[in-house]
């Protein structure tokens, strides 16, 4: 049986958010930000409803009220809008990651932290989740790489916390597998709630939290990964 690890690895630095074009044609920065927000809000609804590929700049102009002659004073192109939205709703959503909640209060029961994580993700990050999952195929390579790096970092940090709790060896891959599944379940609410609209949100959160907690606790009961037959 492996000895429990004595401490967590140092927290890695989060990857930079997606690149946003710098546009300096409009001197009134307050007006520029207002117009940019107006454009991005209109684009968000269209990207979620129609899809990124099917939405045109003309569509965004019509929805936002910003005319085509001036829209490029505020955004570089459609991909620039997508990056700005993902930065705001995905990278800077305000929803904490699970490993951050576990670090914030190590004495808090795991199930409580998972419930808080899911609840925050499914509310604060709802539109960001819908946008990210639907637009990833249309991202440019550098943007996809940045999104992947972010998820990989979160998975590593979460897996470290799971290993600490379960007393697993450093290289035990099961912690990463469960951490990856937790990330997937964080998208379950926004992506699948159309199928269970008649169920209270609290019931859904509690049910998924119980399942995640059981998976992590099961690791501590079998500290050696199962061998292939």
C-alpha cells in the first residue's frame, strides 16, 4: 500500500486568456466599451442559438444595432468576438474550480465542496459552458490550445487534491480520470437541463455531488489501480 502523500504540488500558473485585438480608433474608451459589450451580447445569443459558423457579422449588426460601417471600430472580426466572450464567460466567469474550494477550506466535507462547485458552475458559468462546447470546433488552433491548456491545468490541480484525500501514489492515473469526469459533469447542467426541467435544481446538484464524492472515496478503499485482465 502506498503511503499518503505529504503535501500538494505547488499551484501552477493559469494559462493566459485568449488574445483580444487592440483597437484604438475610437478615442472615447467608455463609448467603445459600451459598444463592444453591445456587440458581444448580441453575438452571444446568436452563437448559442444559431451556432458560430452560421452567424454572420450582418446578423450581429442587426441584433446589436451597430451598423456594418462602424462595427470594425470595436471588434476585429467574428473570432475576436468569440475570444472576448470566452474570456469573460469561461476564463473569468467568477465560478471557483473544485480544487480551489478544497484548498480554501480543507475541513469542509468533500460532498459540500462538490455541491458548491456544481451550483456555482451551473449558474455563473452556464452561458460560457454552452458557448465553449458549441464553438470549440470553430476556434483557431492557438485558441483551442489555450482552452486545452486551461482544462489540463484544472484537471491536474483537482487530481492532486483527490490523491491527497485518497492517499494515492503520485502517478496513479485514476485521480486524473475522475477529475476529467468532474469537468465533464460540470457541463451536465447547462448542456442537459432541457431534459429534466421538472426536477428541482437542488435535487440534481445533490445527486451528482453524491456520485462524485462516492467515486473519490472509493479510490481510498483500493489504493492500487486495477490491473488489466
